[in-house]
């Protein structure tokens, strides 16, 4: 079966595949895995995965100049990555078989034919390949029924030991389930539950778990994926008190919605999706639990510090906001200005009192555009000597403008001369 999706490839992808075929000759080379899966699902912008029955690193070195791509190689696994102009990536791997010495170990690999490479993969929908030579371009190779599972919307593990050999597949399965709105095959779901009960998560190093959560956080369906991990017992297997309350799902959903709206809110445009969703997952937990979970995950130190700091600052701000009667924009600004973009997202997502939610939303939407007309040069002309008083005056002016008490330059000048007259006279 020749896939029509290959006849409809964009010019860049077609050129890259044809160049890869020439660079690999005479060794057979195939498009595989996620690239074939995503093409069948209608995604033309997916990164390109190729397997060569030969030396993939040597092929990558011959191919890189043609594609004007930067190259990185991993000799232990016989893989290489080419970063293409425009941001897409092309991954090359030597066709291989593999064995896992023990649970969660990195696999021991050795070169093998294409079929052995497909049989060693995680799911049937990732075990399809397509020829890319000129005469059979796009011919599907599907020995394990991946196309049928893809059409049925089913995720099916290929091996009984799959989740025991590599527990990160627990995260990958739920990520695919959430991303594609697929169902996990009943037998595979039972294998997942058995692996979790067997304690396989304990064998995973923190950075490997953090990387999987990092990938999940980038998914539009991240809240649903995280909740699935909770129901499967994966979260408490990561750390016993990482037991999300029922209200956490709603918070995750609202945080995802706020992130989707972030482009229209200048103060949220730099919010990191990954850190925001991690913060949302941990937000309702006790600070000691948060600290313990971060120790278990061992993310990069700067991320661990930011998440812990944002967790504390956001919860403190939320408590203040919940008790607040005075919701003037100047007060909201004093509360939110020190917060990171990620904490601001979460504070808006977590605001359940409607007046407070509206006040925070208004601040995030409009406050950046509301700034004093007067500048330091204007203050100097008014008789103020440069110094710390400038900041005091400009902060007071912004607060008054946020509360709509000042509108024009003349209003601001009158305000400054009236309120800071003593400071001016001393100079």
C-alpha cells in the first residue's frame, strides 16, 4: 500500500527525504515511527524520523551539508540529529534490536534489519515504516497492524514487558492518549497497572521523570494527561504525597485556558508553559510536599528554585486577594507586579471570587499600557533633583493613573506639585 500522504508532501520534506535516500545509498533507508504516524494523522509539520540499515551517523554526516543542517550524534545508540533551517528536526537511527538488562535501564543495542527494529518498538502505531526510494516512495511497511490501530484510535503495547523494561512508556502512553484522544487497549492498560503496582517508577531517575512531565506540559491536553497519570497511580508512585485533590483538575484546566489567552495579555506573554503547568500541578499541595517532589524530580536548579519561589509567592498573593475588600487596580498592581509570569497565570486561574478574578484579569490585560505621562526629564524641569524621589513619584503617578484618578499631563503635574511639594522645596 502506497500512502497518498507521501504524494502530498511539502517541498521541504520531499527534498529532505530524497536527499537522505541518496546519502544512504546503497544502504536501505526508511521513514519510520512518529513521522509516519503523524503523516497518516494529517500532520505535515512533524519532525522526520528515519531508520537506515547501515551506519546512520555516517549517513547523517554526508547529508548535513546538503540540508545545511547542524548535526549531533550519539554513537552508543547509533543515532544522529540534524537541525534543519526553519526549526524542524531530522532524526537518523541505525536499525537495531535491543535488550534491557534491568528495569528502567538504558537499552543495549546492536544493528539489525528493519523488521527487528519495528518489533522492538513501544506501540503498534509507532511500528510502521515507509520506503522513500524513488520507485516505491511512500510504500507502507506495517507488520504489526499499526495502521488498523491508528484508524481505530487505539494505543496497543507490543510486549508484555514493555512498561517494566522502560517505565517512561507509562508517561508516553498517556501523552499519546491525551493528544490524539485515543483509547488505550484493554490489555495494554492492564500491563500499565501491573507495572505501576510492581513499583517500576521507583527505578526511574528524577531527571527522566521530569523530562516526561516537561513533554506532557507542552500538550494542549496536559490537564487530562496529568489526571490520567493520577488515576493510574503514577503520581503517587513518583512521590507518595503527590496525591492531587479533585479540585486540581479544574485548576489545571483553567491554567491551560489562561495560557491559551496569554498572547492577548502582555504581562503573560513570556510565561513558560512547562513551568506553569508544573506549578499548577503542585499548587494545591503543602510546601513541604512541593519541596520533596522537586527533590525527587531534580529538575535544573534554576527551575527548581523558580517553581518553589512561585509556589510560595502565588499562594501568599492568593490569600491576600481572597481577603481583599479594596480591589483598586493600584492595589492589584502592588500585589502582582513582583510575581513571575507563571505565578500571574496561576493567580488568575485560581481566582474563584468573581470581583477578584475580574480585577486581576483587567490588570493583566491593561496595566502595561497605563503609565505616567511625566518622565524624569519632566520632574527635573519641575524642580526635583534626580534621586530616589523620582521612583517614588513615578510609582505614585502610576498608581493614581491605574485607579483613573489622573488622565492628562496637566493632572499629573498638579498631583506631583501638590503631593511632593516638600521634596521639591528641599532641593
